[in-house]
């Protein structure tokens, strides 16, 4: 039986290494041949897919025996030789058939054939290669199974030998992929394979349908093969050969595509196209090639389709980011955000354009407000003004309207960008910071922003919140706080707010003290305790005043008198200086008090006595400018007249305190006698400004014209004459004379200059204080350091200019708070003088 | 002999932080269920044939522990189709030990009948080889004949017949040869746990029976049934002989080691130990 295999034995002897010729066991030779014959037939059967009749155990045992007989290397070599022969006889011819001229041409020049032709030729080749590979792969798996003991008992211990499987599977690489089957082009099968695969992928990118599973089989094959027998994971053929080419091809493809988009399309198309390409590649890596390529090919798209021309697309006229913002293209911007966030988590490009646009729009608001004519353009304002006093439709009221429009517009802009931020930019923090900065920038570029914001709050607290629910009021408050947050010169805002608040409180214009207190407590949270001390002081004053008033009333009623006197005792520091009469009026000494009538003086003395009885060392100054008085007037029946005038008429008129003083003058003179402006001033010693205002209220305002004026013009001038208006009549019994200076209006330029001067003075003191504080703790400090520290200390209040700080330092040196050290080596240093 | 891994390895693999979930109770349950699977052959899906015996086993238990059985069941060869794996070339007792190992994580050599072989044969050390007697020098070949002649095994109806019958006459009280055979089998079929187990058992017996006839037979078995680089048993026998060099003076021992790589191993061992 064994002798029948003699031929095979001879062949086996030929390749045996010399040292094996002399064997201790003579029987081993024939044993080996028997076993090898068995295995060789089995290998053949495996390749022919005809192995179900073979016994695995028998084949395994044959290999085991050979290894046990120390003939493992012979077996290894013979298997290698067998497989190589099998390749050259059975497989290579098949592949050779597939490599046709037209196929080779695809890889060189893909314009020769039609797309359809190209796809079919390519598919045929890929299919042939795939089938061959799959057969080989399966055969080698089975071969490796039966030769398992060869691996364990022999190859495993010989580092120069790869395992049977990796050795035989690599034959495919060496004998097929790396072989050159087309002599004319000199191309290796691998090159053809890759270019065909890329051609197919490009077809799909152009919109064709391709056999994805087929491509995937090929990439799987390349993933199973390695560059060399070390089988290093990083040196899979897929990575070393295919992926490199694939990425280069993708880069070229998308670079071309992006150029085209830039030439022919708009930004919206580009966004959607890029998004689609990204998801396509995602899909491709899932289904057609290997998933590990995804981050790399995504990066190619990011580079080529996004990063390279991002600026150009964003700047596109009529479709770029500016256009998207203006037209609220939420979808476009959402895509844009997602794309840009892939390449730059700082969003530089996006941020810059957005910031620029915010500032532009902000300045536009300012320009609009400046160019709008509010005397006609704001009808609702007119209605509101009419209700109170028709006369105030003056430039000041228009300014107020402008202020409110500005604030409204700014808030609308803010809302718009907030919406975009939430809807498109996924609440990105960097973008938020950038937007906030831009808002702050343009708001602070506008010199009147502090005043306008305060006016806005003033307007809302006076009228705006009437009839609103708590939530709506809350929203208004929130808006106000947002605006305050943007302001840089908070001390300016503080000044304005104080002034507006004082007017609201003293003239009882405020809609709700609760809301007033709420907004103050919010400011306190935002800006700190120090910011709101004065405002809180104002409220405290009013509370003590009402206690005082009722206390005084009780005291008087004990004494049997009924006196209706409302007192507001104001602490000098908390209230704005102009209210307290501390403001220096230009060209005239300010007088806040006047010569009161005797009965009033008695009343004042009585209250002062009451007030000082339990408070020592206080001084009360009576401020006539902010109070008011109820006067009961009797107008006589005028003979010969019809209607109301024929009867005696009694009215209760509420007039400013000075109005009362003036009106009482007319009690002492006959009805038809006239008093000139100068006479009135001489008797009352009210300042010209105040007198003019007061006379406007009682001699010009139509509803409360209790005095006649000669000449009957609408403005009061020195030299005018006044007399009792006996023919006065009114439909209501209670009349309120308008308070001319109570309207919170935008300052005229003169007032504004004054405010600024005053503010500059205040700032000087604040800077002085900061410098002294710093120097006191540091003792010695260089100039630049000192300036930096001062700025950082004051950042919450305002932004001091360096030149001013310098001036203050000089000033402090002159006043001996600081000195320059004598030593030469530190010329720019200051020392604190204790 | 009895395994009791519930006690010796209490939950070493349990994740840290979890309460102990496996107790002896649960281990016992698993052990009993494996035993039942072996005895009742329920759910078996693979048949192993060897020396006239057939074992109905479970792929789920066998394949994960042996790459040979796994490949046999996976590939498209005859075995995968028929569900039968025949092992005609292996020692039936060793195969039975292997299969018992799959189910019991241990194996116990079949009992010998002391009556048939009252005194074991030992080298007469005092006699310096002259008087050494090999009780049954033909032990090895006798066993081989036994296997080849399948008809000799009478009781084919009993599936897991008590194979003690094979050794009734010639069995020495040591199981050195069997352990060496099981070891080779474990190596052949890639059952690493069994390999280590057999080596341990072998080592234990070598310490006692180094001067027995069985030791000499086992030495031959070790050197003929495994490849060069498989050192576990080789090292054990080389070590044993190097401790008892007087064995070399015995003629039968000299005959036995002739032509084996053992001589070379021993030489190197002695040289390394500085003894020559």
C-alpha cells in the first residue's frame, strides 16, 4: 500500500535539507511521504471545494505525526510550494483574463469609455477578484485548520516562520496583487484594483448607483492583508495602499467641487451641499469602505469644502452670513454653525462677521434715532402728551421719545441675536461672549446710552407697566438690567437714574413702589451694594417722612389744630444735587427757597420745632421747588354772564409750592390790579428760572390759568404783567396745575454739559480715592502697574482714561499724597507719603 | 483527588465592589449538572469514537477548550457533517481520561486489581543492575496489541465501560505511563488545562516511582509522544534521573534510553549543574 506512493516520496526527498538525509528512524521517511500524500490530496480537494468526504481527524493526525517526527519544516515548505504552484496554474490565468485593455485604460484615462461601460468593466474585474479572494480565503482557513498542529508544534517556535494561515493568505498579495499582469502598461493588479475602486466611488459621488457590497468586499480583502509578514495592524494594505489613494482622490474631488460652488452657487447651496457630502462620506464609510477612514475623510471635506473658502462664502453678497442674519435664515445658520464648529471651536470666522454686523446694526439704530422727526412720527406719544399737557410737545419730549425708540430698537436687536444664538448656534459660549462684547461696544460708542437707558426705565415705571401682569413687568425689568449690564460708564447711569428716580418719587409719578424696589434690588445684584446705596437712601427718606408727617399731624391734633402738611425730609447726599439746590446754575445764584407768606412761615417754625425736639444738630432747609400745595379758591360770580360764570365757583387747585406763594400775593391786592414779573420776584425772591416755570403753570397752562397775563403770549418774559383771573372756570372741582420741570426729558446740550462736568469732577474724586487706596497698601509702585490697578478697580463703575489718571497722580503729588523717590534707577515709580 | 474549587478559589474573578454571589451551593449545582450531562448524555450533539467506546459529548463544553474539536466542528469536513469524531490512533484510556476531564475537571486513573499483580516490579538498587528484574518487559507492546485488536474488548454495549478491564493483568500500581499519554493527548488536541493537570499528577508519581519499571516506560513515552520544545514532562524526568544517577547503572535502563534525546538532555543538565 505504501509502496504505491513511491513517486511522491522521491519528490519529497528532493527538497529535504541535507541534514535530514541521515535519520535515526528509517521508518520516518515513508511515514512522512504517506502523510504528505494524504495532505496534498486534501489541499487539492479543499481548493476544489470537495472536502466533505475528508476526515478532519485523519488530516490533523497526519500533520501532527509529521511534526512529531520533526519534519515540520519539510511540511511547511511543501505546503508553500503547493500553494504557489496552485496559484500559477489555476488562479493567475483567471485573473489575467479579467485584466483587459479597457480595464487598464480606466485607471489611466477615464474619458475613453462611457460611464456605464466603465462601471460594468470595473464591476466585472472587482467581482472576479473578489470571488478569487473569497475562495482563497476559505481554502486557507481550512488548510490552516488541518495544519493547526504545524503552527502550534513547529511554526510557533520558529520566529522566522509566519503561521501557516498568514503565510498562505499572503500568497494572494504576492502572487496576485503585486504581480504585473498587463505587460503593456506595466501596472500591477493592486494599482488597477485601487483605481477601479476609486472610479466606482467617484461615480457614486456624481450620482450613479454602484454595487457597494462589492467595493466593501474588496476593502475587506485589503484589510485582511498586510504589507509584510509581521502583520502589523498599522500596515494593513487597506491603510498603506488604498486609504492613502482614497484620501488623495477625495481631496482632489472636493477641491474641484468647492471651486465650482464658489463660482456658480450661493452660500446657502454651499452649506447644504457640504452637509450632504459629509453625511454621504459617513454613509460610505459605514457601507462601502472601512469605518476607520471616517475621521480622515471627514477631515478632507472639512479642509477642502469648509476651511479653504469659508471666508469667501461668508462674505458672499446676497447670501452670505450678513444676508442670513438680516433675513433670519435660521436653517442656514444652524448648518453653518455645525460646519464651522467642525473646523474651529473658537468660531473665529463666524464670530468676526457676527460682531461686525451687530455693531453695524447698532450704529444704524443710532442713526435712525437721530434722523427721525419725533414730533410727527410717534403718534402714540402725542396722545399720551395730550392727556397730561398739550404744551409739552416740545423738543425735550421728542428726545424722550427718541430715547425710548433707541432702547426699544436695541432690545429688539438683542432679542433677534438671542434667538439666533439659541436656534442656530447651540448656545455656544464663545459666540455669546462675542455678541455681548459687540453689543457693549456699540452701546458705549453712543454717548447718550446711559441717559437713554435710564429714561427707558423711567418711562416704563411712569406709564409702561400700567396694567401689565407680573410676568410682563418682570420681562421689562430683565430687559432694563440687560441694558445696564452693557453700559461701561455706570457712574453716568447712576447719576441719571438718581435724577429720574427723584423726580418720580417727589412728584408721585411712579406707578409702583414695589417695582421700583425690585429693579433696585436687581441692580444691587448686578452692580453691587455701593451702586444702589443712594437709591435705597431715597426710599428710606420717604418712609421716615411719612412717619414724620403722621407724627406731626397727631401732635397738632392733640393741640387742637388740623393741619394737612406732608413733609419729605431728604438726606442731602442721597438725592440729586439739582433737587437739593446744590447745582450751580449758569449766570445766576441758585435759590431754592423764597420769602414765604407769614402763615406758611409759622407752619414751618412749628414743624421745625417738632422735628428738632427729638433730633439734635440737624438743619432743615425748605426746598420750594419740589413741593406742591392744595389751594381752595373762590371765584366770584360775574354779573351779566350766563352759565357757570354767573355763579360763584369754588375750586381746589393743586399748584407748585412757589405757585401757592405767588397766588397768595394776589389775595392782598384788589382783583383788577396787575403785578409785574419783577414785582412778584421782589416780593417772593424766587429765582428767575423757577419763577418763569411757576408762572407758566398758573398763568399759561390752559386748564389752570388762574392768573391773567399781559401780553397773553405763551411764554413768560421779565416785564410781563399778571392779575387775578376772575373769569376762571373749570369743569372739574379739583384741578392740578402742571409741574413744568417734572417731565423726565432728555437734557438739552447745556444741561448735558453741566452733567458731564459734574460727572468728570466726581470721577476725579473716585480716581483719587482709588489711587490713594492702592498706594496705601502697596507703598511703592511703578507707573504702569498703578494705572492698570486703578483701571481694574474701577471697571465696574466706568472706564477711566489713562490721561486723566496721570493728571490725578500729578495732582496727588502736588498735594503731598505721593512722591517720586529720589533714586535714579526707578524714574517711573511713586511712593506713598504717610 | 476530589476537586473543590468553590472552597479553594472563592470568587477571585468577582468584580470588586460586588457582594459575593457565588457560593459552594452554586458551584455544587454546576458540578452536579455537569456530572448529569456526562452520565445521562442528554442534549449531546457530538460523538467521539475511540477504541470501541463511544462518548456522547457536548460541543459547548468541548469545543471552547480544544482548538482541535472546535476546528473539527467548524470546518466543512466529514466530522462536521456527521457529528462524529473518530480518534482511532489514540490510547482509549487516555481518551477516556480526557473526556472525563471535560466534565469533571479532573480524572482518576482506572483501578488496578492488586490480586493479579501482588508485588510491583522495582529495580533492585542494591544489586547495581545485575539482579534487576523487569517483571513485564513487554508491557508497552502488549498494550499496543490490545488496542489494535479491537475484538478483544468484549463489552461493547456498555458505552462508558469501566476500562479497568484493559489493565487487569499488566497494570503496575503507578500510572506514570497513563499520565504521560494523557499529557501527549492534551498537547495534541490543545487542552491546556488537562496538560497541566497531567503534568502535576506525573510529577507526584515520579517522586515515588522513579525506580520502577513504569518510570522507564513512561520516559520512553515522554520522549516519543511530544515535540522537542515541549519541556514540561521532559524536565521532570531529566530532573528525576539526575537525582538518581544510579539508574544509569542498570542495563535495562541503559537499553531504554538508547536513541532518545533524553541522553542529550541529561548530559546538558549535569553539565549545567556542575556535576561533570
